[in-house]
C-alpha cells in the first residue's frame, strides 16, 4: 500500500485520493503536501485544522483515486 500512496503523491498532475483503514476510517488527501510516507507510517494532515494523523502501514487496507469512487 505504501508504494500506491507514493505513486498517488508523485503523479503529475496530482489527483486527490483516499486511504482506507482497517478501522473503517477513510482519509482524503486533496493536495500532495497533505500527506507523507515516513518509513512504515503515513502522516495525513486533517482538513479540520492544524492537526495530522499517523497511520501504520499495517492498518491501511486500501488506496484509491477519488475519480474511481465517483464513477
């Protein structure tokens, strides 16, 4: 999953995507600066403010582009 996230973060032009977790939570990444892969963790900036969440790679169950969900 980390390779997929890196792919989405580096594609040009950037396309928003979402990360699904084992808990059922879904985190949208609307801009490439809103997420980063650090070792085996993904850091995602939350849209509500100046907070971020750290997601362990073990709990990421899916990654998909927003356009794929809308279709």
